[in-house]
C-alpha cells in the first residue's frame, strides 16, 4: 500500500516535470535550409538581396520575409515560422516567390 502511494507520487512529479518542458520541445521549429527542395522551388534565400532576379523577377527591392503576410513573427523578429514551408523558420531578411506584402 505504502509502495503504491510512493509510485503514484513519483509518477505525478515526473508527469508534472514533463508537462513543464514539453511546450519548449513542441515549438522548437526547424530552420528552413536554402537547399531544401521546397525552398529551391520557391527561390528562398535567407538574404533577400541574393535572390536570383532572373529566375524570380517578381522580387522587388525591400521585399523581405519580415514584411510578408505569411511571416509569423513581428517585423523586428530575426527568424519566424512560415506556413508555406510547413512551419519551418525563415529569416526576417529572407525572401521567397510566395511573398505577399503584409497589409
Ligand atoms: Fe518569407 Fe513570405 Fe516566402 Fe514565407 S512566404 S519565406 S515569409 S517571403
């Protein structure tokens, strides 16, 4: 009986500690690589000034992830998730062909 109570208490403490740290694990988004096939397809560059302007003529100077409507961070956030890339993080100074100016 004493043993069951002890196991219950230990189990509860482990559960609480796990719950306290799980959110950090769940939101640790992966950084988008420029060589990721979906990034290549949309011409993503971590530095918008390096965009291939011949291949992606839609790009205009001043367009960056930080002022795109898909960017999940504020304008001053260095990196943030982008739903076009399954929530992987992109650079605020980056750009891809899915760019839509934030309203
Ligand atoms: Fe950046 Fe917008 Fe392209 Fe996402 S959709 S990578 S925020 S330009």
